[in-house]
C-alpha cells in the first residue's frame, strides 16, 4: 500500500496510551508505524497517565478543532499523607512521618464539595498558558505565578475502594474538558488536612470512545505489518454522536456537500442553538452545521465527508 493512498484514509484510531509517553510522542510513534503524516490527537494526556487517546487520521484531522466537548472519565489511584509539586507521585514528594488516620467515612463526607460545577486552580505543572508561557515551562524553572481559578464540572466522583490500613484508594471521576484530576485529589487531601497525591491515572473515556475501543501500540504495529489498519478505523462521525442529528434527502445532501446554505423551513432540524451532526441520504456522516433560526438557514461549520463537486442543476 502506498503512502499516498494512506494519506487519503479518514477515521479515528483509539490508542491505549502507555505510561511515560506524551500525547505528541504517540503521534510521532504512529507516524513511524503507519507512514502517515496527517495525524492529530483529541485530549492531551500527561506522560504518567495511561488510557484512551483518540487519534484522528488523514482527512479526519480537519475535525480536531470542532470535536464536541464531551465527558472524560478516569480511574485515579491516590495516596493520603503526601504532597508534591506536580500533585502526583512523580514530582518532588513531601510527607510527614507516619500515615494519617483517615477513615472511609471521612473521605465520603468531603467528596460532595468536589461534585458539580466547582472552581479549580490550574496546577503549575500544566499546559495552561499565562502571559504566553506554558505553566509547566515556568514550573521547571522554579517559577510560580499567580493563576486564576476556572470553573469545571465534575459529573461523577465516587470512592470505589479505600484501604484505611495503607491510606490509599481509587476514585472514579467523570468530568468536563479542562478538569485536572491531579488537582481534585490534591484538593481532597487538603480538605482532609493530610495531603494527597495521584499514584496512577487511567483515562477510561474520551470523545465518545472507551477502553474497549482501544488498541495498544503493539497491536497496531502487528495490524500495520499485516496491512489491516484501515479496517480498524472508526468513522469520525462516532466522535460526534453526542450532537443531535439532522438527516438530509439525496438532493439536499448534494447541496450541503457543495457548501450551499439550506432553508430550515424545508428541513426537520432539531430545535437547538448549537451544532448538529449532518447525516446524508445514505446514512453517512457529512459534517457539522449550526441552524441560524433568525435568518432561517443552516450554516455549515465544517464538511468532513469527501466533497461532491458536481453542480446542482435541478431538484431531481
């Protein structure tokens, strides 16, 4: 299979990211395995984190900037009685002599403070920019700057296990984009008065994909050597299934693919002010659009299917 043909692929590969790799490392690794230049990832993971990393392939990279903000889900292991500059076990760790004596019940009592819409101060070891510089670049120079708290939404926060003997446990968390799991655990430790660090972090869901959808790098390497990778691609439309669907007939499918604004009066468009996923007459995902109810037309956000350049002459 030629590289030119591979560059015409379109879809999503879901990778189970191993520890010690950055998200950019994974992209570089995949370029070497697949011999494809056009790759992009959805949802950065810290090097210490593992789990779901959706990678957009070929033409689908055009969707990177318009993916819907969906819940992400994590399994986070934590240790009480420690703090660190990175809020995880891989930073400069400090702790008092001896373990704290926190009970399962005490943890459950503080968890409600961290559910729902909460304010979170971005950690210094994060990709947030302040004054045009990444916080982690400043942190590595020993510089700490003032940060503004941000609103994030924690939709699920459950203590699934906790050992009072060794003061460690596991949290399951579902949250909005931009939520720092390390910071949730750090803040829970602060609320308990003993400190806490993340000891392991695994993302279990992102952009509509879960761990069951993922391939390891070894599995992908094997599939590539056997020429089976293209069959493993998910259609990019799967990442947009959280959006309401607008179904078009064959005539309006061609209009949409030619970039023609459509008359909302002639469509059965979902009543929403946000984006809709546009589905063609053959049930394929065409792209994303937004209804402009005031002007009465459907405005194209981005066409993600292959364009059909043939002119529209009559309403056949």
